[in-house]
């Protein structure tokens, strides 16, 4: 996978991650300011979608055939200031070619939800909800 293709993939991933959180929250985060930080690296908060895309790509993509294969991306509780924090963590596996990841989706990213995202009114265990996630490509079995 080329660097440009991976940048586009990360951009798509961020959109999917936000949609994933919106479905569980039953709320739109369209007007929220995105921020990002790594768990294992220094605690620098990255702001702005483009900066986040480049930050993730810089740490995950090494060469066209060396991409870290397992990266958790977790959306944390939105703040009153309409800030949405994405937290990233790279697992300790050696980089390899782009392919199906641990989530059974293409690529290395595993979507997660921090505290305060899930809405109790959303029945996330229902077959209809799970079917919707599958249809949107957010989960694979």
C-alpha cells in the first residue's frame, strides 16, 4: 500500500470511527473538535483532522510493505466544550503488509469506545443494531 493510499485509508478510518461512536451514542458528533493522543507515546494532544491523519500515519506506516498490523483507536467521552478525543495504541506486533486485521476488517485499526459514549437507550445487543454495523462495514464476522 502506498503512503498516499494509507493516508486516505486513515481518513476513512476516522470517519468510520466517529460513525461507530455516533451509532452507539445515538448522537451526532459532526460539530465536535477532534483531538488525538497516543497511550504509549508522550502525552501530546494533536488537534485537527489533517494533523491526526498525519500523526497516525507517521507512527503506523513505515514502508509500503511494513505497516503495524494492530492499532486500537478509542473514542473517549465527549466534553462539554464539544471536544472528541481519540486515543491510539499500537500493539507490539512487527510491521507487515497491509491486510485483514484482528477486527477481520481490512487494515490494522480496531475501533473502541471509551466511557460515556454508549447510550443506554441504544440496544447494541440487538440483531438489528449488529446488522447495521455489518452493513456499514464497521464490524465483520
